């Protein structure tokens, strides 16, 4: 059986061939700085607009992940990717020179987990021998789309999160050695009724709790069976809600639980409730997490991408914010 309940099980697990991350200046000043492949000292990345800067950042992540995997673009089976901008323009414009089969995804901040899950399915099913999951976000391009241009100087409440300027890419392959993708649980849409755009951690927390609960039930495991469980990105508010939801089930997830939105920045960096954006969890995954698994500092990790499925239109019309969480189980090679 390749599926138990809601969870996909990979009998011959796809392996991580290579991974790469590119980040902006603020992210490069955080606690994971030594693990990133490239840190820009200019958030324009040499471009004339924030949107072009985000595309350039993603192009750089793709260039580096291919080089680290000793591949050319023509040797890559397919790319699965997306971003926060309308019609995923950062991704499509970044990848248009590659001439690689492309699947455009939109899962908001869950996009990296969604892409990794689907890439694993394509490789495990032997449709492709290699598949790349890639995503990005940029603070300035996201602010312009979802809230106000930076020049407006709008005030942000303490529940608000900081959209990371970052991109991450992972290439999976069939066979070989490397970190394994052993199981994955696709998310379902959950809507707890939160309408505040500046409180997305609360909007996404329920989906993380539900996906993790289904995974534990399917696999007959518990939080202590894993070295680390990370969501991305709930920030301080959403992380605390997840802890409290599990406490109602008499499950203590706190000792092994962290959030990418809290891992990416130092506590004294002004990011309010923490980081967010497609690039936040992607950058943490494609730097610290995969490196720690590669070096066997961590043996088994649950990577749970959480996304807020809103748009400027839905927010302006007063709609609540649905959330989703996709889970991928990553294990060190024995």
C-alpha cells in the first residue's frame, strides 16, 4: 500500500540530490546566516523593481541548486514552484529561460511543502528521475500587493508577520544517497473564521493541528518519535495556538516543536510575531534543516508548510482566511 489513511508512504523514498537558498540582507543577519548559499546586501538584487528582484532571487536559487547537484537545466525532469504574487509571476518569469517542464503551484506559505510532496510523488512513481521544488517571497513585493507600498509607512500590529525576502530550491532524485522523503500528508482547507490579514498565524494554526493529527493517527506515531516538528509559518501567535490545541488532546508537542517564522530571525530583529511568506520555510528548509539531516544532527523531521489562502480581493470583501497545511516527513540517510 502506498497510502495509509490520509498519508502517502514511499517504499523506495526519493532522495534529496541538492538544495540551495538565497536570501536578503535582513535574513542574512539572522541566526541561520552561515547556512545560506547566498546573502544579498541589496534587496533589489541589482534589479529595477521589487518584483524583478524576487524573480532574480529565485533564478539564483535555481542556478545554485543545479550546480550543487552537478546538473544542467536540460537534465532536470520538471520544476514545481510558485510564490505569493498574482499569477505567480516571480516564478514564471524566473523560470522562463530554463525550458524545463513546469507545474505552477499556489499554496501561499505552504508552497514549498506542497511542491516537495508532489515532486516526491512524481519521482516515486517513476514519472521523473529528478524533480525540483522551488519557491520565493520578497517583503517589498508582498507589501505592495497585499497591504500598502512601503512609502505609505503603515503601522503593523504585533500579531503581524514579516514576509521573508528569500528563495529555496530542492532537487529530488530516484535512488542514490541523501536525505529521504519517506511519508507525506496532503492538507485540507480549514477556516477558523479569522478575518484579520495581520493575524495570519491564527488563521493557519487549525490546519497545522489537523494535518499533524491525521498524520499521527495514520502512522501510529507521536511527537516524541521525531527530533523536530516545524511549521512554516505560524509565528508566535499561531505556534502557541497549535500547542494549546494539542494540549486539549493531552499531547505535549512543545519539546520538539518550532516554527520557521521564529527560526529565521533573532528575537531582537523587528519582525513582530515572526517571519512568513513562501520563502521563509523554504529558506529554513534549504539551509539549516536539510544540512542538519545531512549531517545526522537530526534524524527525523516533520516539515509542515502552512499557508493562508487569501487574496487582496477576498480580504477587501471581508472574507475570512482559510488555511492549509501540507506535511512532509524527512529522514536522514542511514
